[in-house]
């Protein structure tokens, strides 16, 4: 993930139930973002609610690169990073063959 000339490498989990991409606050801080200057949104999960701030970043994944609006939590205690539908999953075609433990992934424009 990058903003301008700054970039960070990270691991995130694919969450098909997540509406948006949410990354641990520390990654945004490493990119030099002023987290609270972003677009504020309240998120609800099965067991909690939290506030996060949206920022435009460039995501590089496999050989693809694209700009996305992603969110960073207001509090550092939320350390999980997830790739959601908006910002990541909508960029790809994904097929899972559970029986064979195979994941097929291609960019949506192909």
C-alpha cells in the first residue's frame, strides 16, 4: 500500500462480508497520513462498533495496482487488517474450489 513516495508492506485477510477495506491504524501512520483528517465513518461488527477514517491509497496486489478509499480505525487497539468488497474485492474475479483447496483470482478488467 502506498501514498505518494511512502509505502508499507502488510498482510491482510480477505473478508467477503466486509463492506470496506480496513487496515490497522499503524499502517496509515507509517504512510504519513494524518488519520483524523480523513472521511469519518462509523462501522458496526457482530460484537462492537468503532470509528474509522477514510483515505485514498494505492494498493499493489500481485501484479496489479489500483487506487482505493480505505479506512484506518480511530484507536490503535484494532490491529486487524481486512480486504473488503469496496476498495479491493470489486477489483477482482474470485473463485474458490473448497474441495480441491484452490483459489482462482483474476483482475476484473480481464
